């Protein structure tokens, strides 16, 4: 009976050891998980700020705060939301294009289904199904993002002329009207204001 217990413990120990050592001996590359932590963090912050705006509007409608307090907090939250959205667009400009393309394909699919329902028979408008087209488009976009990495911001004379936020020191682009970091309004340079 003791030998059976020792043998069973040895088999379990060898299985556990093999489970731990196998990834080190496996010549295949480990699966690459591509996730932009900064983009994920910005999306979470944006969702939190948008929820705060909705809660603020509800509190004002219920009568929990004065109009002056509502306007002050509402402006601050909206500036933060605009700043976060600008940062998200800088990190992932291709995502918005991809979303538009997916929406277009979904609308086409719904149109095809409506036509099939009205005509009473099924017909395929293209050799490949819309699901295959959407899947191919998403996989191409993922491949481009993995091979190219995150797009680097393009520095130009106009963006360098914009300067830094007077509140927090965050670098500003020329087209920004609000700081992407703290949400404070950007002071317009005198040369731009006079032009």
C-alpha cells in the first residue's frame, strides 16, 4: 500500500514538473498578446468621466445642486472628456476608420437580409460573405497595428509653436483648445489671436 502511494505521488510530481518545464523547452514562440495599456486606461477614464457627467445632470435635474455648481462641474468634466477623447484619437486614429468600415458592412448585411425577406429567396451579393469580409478587415488591421506599433505623433512647426499647458505643463498641439491632461482651456498666443 505504501508503494502505491509513493508511486502515485511520483507520477503527480513528474506531471507537475513537466507542466512547469514544458514552456521553457518548447521552441515555438509564445503567443503575443497585444494590448495598449495606455489606450485601455484612457478608455476607462473616459467612461468614468462620461458617467460622472450623466450623474451630475441627474443630480441637477433632481435638485440636489444649484445651477452655478452644476455649470462649474459640468464644464470641468466636459473639458476632461474632450481631453481624453483627443488623447485616444492620437493613440488609435485607425480604430475610428475601422469602426466606420465595420458599420458600413453591418448596414450592408442588414440591407441584404431585408432584400432577402422581401424577395422570399436567398441570394448572395458577393462571392465572400460579409462576415468573412469583416473578419479579414479586422485581422488586417490587427496585423498592421502589430507590425507598425502605435503611431508616433508627427512633430511639426505648428505643434511646436503651441507650447505647453500653463496649468500642468503637458505638451500641446496647435489644434488643441483644451489641455489633454488636465482639461484646462489653452491660452491662444497673441500672434494667432491677431491674425
